[in-house]
C-alpha cells in the first residue's frame, strides 16, 4: 500500500478590511445606519480602480474608436481592444475574436437567440431549465414563436438541483439543437454541473450556452474546460460598470451566424443594394459601443485578477457557510433551496412575514437585500412561492454583516408574532 | 358605505393626510412607526377572498395588491388588500385619504404625501412598490368618467 501525503494548498486569506477601503460607497450611511450591502447578486458595488479608470478615460483618453485616424482615437481603440484580450484570458477563450461585447447578459443571450436561432429549423428544440432568469427564458420563447422551434424545460429537484435524469430524457430524441442553462442560479445559489451538462448535450448533438451572469463573479471560469459553446456574463455584477456585457462563442459558430444588429462598424462593404459583413467579433458589434464602460470592465477584471479567485472563492464559501448556520437559528426562517454545490446567494422566507416586509424593515436598519421574484417567476411558481427574500455576498462582505442580518431578522420576527 | 369599502374618518383628503402625519409624528423610531402602519392594515375591513384574483390585482413587482371600487352619491369608495403587511398598512393609509371622496378631490390629491411622510421613497420611480401602482390606479379610476 502506498502512502500519499495529501497536498495542502494554503487558502489565501482576503484582507477584507483593506478591500472595503477601496469601495467608497461602503462608507455611506443609510437611514443613519452604516450600510450593510447584501445585494451584490443584483449588482455589485464598484472599487476605486473602476471608478478612477472610467473617470480618467473621460478626462484624458477618450474619442470614438475604430474610425479616427488621430492619436486620441488610436489610444482609445487600443484601450478598448485591450479589454477583449483581458476578457478572453478571463474566460480562457481560445481567441480574442470570439469575445463579443454587448450591453449586458440579456443582450448577449438575445444575440444568440436571434443569430444562432436563425440557423435552426422547425422541429428542432432549445432546452432550458426551471431555474432560469427571465433573461435566459424570454428570448427563447420569442425564438420559439417566430422560428417554429420547440422550447423544452428541464425540471429541478426539490432541493434546487438540475434533475439530471429528466435532463437526459429531454435530450434523448436528438432534436435539441441548443441547451441554454444557468451556470449559477440567482435565486437558489445552485452551481450547476456545467461540464456534465455540456458533455451530455454534446453526446446528444446539441450545443450549449451557459448564462454565467452570477457564476463568473465567484470562481475562475474556463470555457474550454467546461466544454461550453457559448458563455455570457454581465459587467455590473463583476464589480464593473453597467452597460457592458460579454458573449463568448465558438469561432465556427459565430462565423456561421448572421449579424444581430445592422449599422456602422459591423460591415465590410456597403452599397445601396447590398452589404457584406465584417469578420467576427465586429460583425456583432454594430454602432458606437459602450467605450468607457468596456474600458471600465477591463479595470474590474484586472482588479479581480489581482485579488485572485482562490481567495475570493474561499472567502465567499466561508461567508455562505456562516450565513446558512446563522440564518438557521432565526425562528420561523426557511432557506429556499439546498443545492449540492452553491455560491454566495441565499434565498429565504419567514413564516408570517412577507419578503417585502422583511426587505422594508431591514432597509430601515441600513441592510440592503432583495425581495421579490428575482426575475424568475416560473421558478417561483415551481417552488410554490410568490416571492423570497435574498441575501447575496461579494468580495467585500464581512461575517459581521451576516450577523447583523441574522440579529435584525430575529427582531423583525418578534415584531410580527 | 358597507364593508369592505372604506368610509372616510376625516372630512377632506387634506385633513386625512394631516391627521396621518400627526399620528406618525408621535413615534420617534421607524420600527414603531411601521408597527403602527401594520396595525392600520390589520384594521382594514376584511377583503373578500374571492376578489384576490387577477381581475382585482394591481400590477406591482414585489408584493400583491388587490383593489375594488364602488361609486355612490357622487363619491368613489375603495376596498383594498395586500399580502405584505407594511404594504397593506400603506393601502389603509391611501384608502383613508382617497376613499369616499369625489372624483375631483381624488384627482386633486397628489399621492406625493406618502413620500413627504417618509413612507415611500422615490414614489414615482420605484416600480417595485405596489403602493405607487395603487395610488395610480385610484387616481385613474377617478379620471374615468362615470
Ligand atoms: C442568472 C442571471 N442571468 C441573467 C441576468 C441578467 O443580467 P443583465 O440584467 O445584466 O443582463 C441576471 C441578473 O439579474 C442573472 O442573475
């Protein structure tokens, strides 16, 4: 018998205090209380690195890109296109041309629904899951209605995991052309088994798109290791600005797909009769893009890279474990979803207290959470709920904030019983 | 007016707003203020469960609000309910102001008072709040000619 010494990886500890110093907004007071911001899954706060980068861009280095033959335009184009390299590296994409900038995840998914959807034939199907955000549901319903394809929905288990057997059965007839599924649920926190999902999809002849809006924030993403064909995310949840999102797609797929929007920047030649398209990615980037926001996204990615996903993932896992333990001690509180693998999102309900009331009363105590259907109405119906309260964590979240949340929830509960 | 429609306690909407302001001023703590608001919601006349349906639903984002109206003697009377306790209390405040008034008075009464009282933030922009939608529904009902 051989004895193996397990390799011990030192888990890097985040200096959360130092990180918080880089987020000016975290020093704000709300209703005279220190802000406890537990709504990063809706949109994350921005570090100075991003704020300063965007301000400096507008102060010192701004012009339209891809078209000016002057110094400012060239410098700005360089900064903008540099972000494409950063994003390719961030996702471990095989090449920078496969990175398409969009407004957000929603637009990235709509782009695929429109342009990949144009290649589909009636009788083919798109397969989503019960835990999709409306952003990864409504575009496929629209495609179904104009392309005459089928839309299939893979069920989840009561714990909030993808029902793998049912998923397999839905792929069995070989008609599914695309599986579009979340990599992490914004309601349940579920991290889906992406590699397994992709392998099963490919075995059935389908391509796979992952909605990475929630997941890219919490751990390292490698689209090649996952075996993805498309991957989307949104800048504002990744400590970057709003107005900038990303679609990564496999080169051969992007090349086959017709453009999404027409206009400037996406053409090769134009006559009154006919136009030819630019190469990827520009074919999909019509009009003046969100220049400053894209450059800001680059700053956010560099900032996150510097902290490193080992530390981020360990910190958030720690917070989530702590939150699940602390919330379990609140009388009448029910955690919604017990997935096998989860990220830093915890939904809950409380007996006799509506999520809306929870959020309103927490807000008066300076605590920001989200309450509602979280843009996932069909999931709510599946769970038999009309709304949940949701706390979500980021790089800057402290355990003490979760304690404040739990203690305040106990007080709120007393208030109603 | 018979239940569940709300009868006015004050002679005018303006007086109702003033009375509500005075009552809330008694508390110096927001949690107490909310407790009082929740209490007002609990005292609303019971809203018939069969009206808790889509036909009565005021489209709102975070909580469900149901509304019914009835006209008598040139006045509009309202009944309402929400599944969230604080929103239900805000509904009670709204009905105390608006129910049992003439169409003219309803239209002349700006729902901005909820914001002035610190009860609703950014009244006109927060589509998540059913109360804003409710205030709009009440004023729209008043604008429709009988
Ligand atoms: C899982 C998931 N998908 C998609 C989105 C949509 O992101 P955006 O609104 O930035 O397009 C969100 C954000 O709420 C999300 O949580």
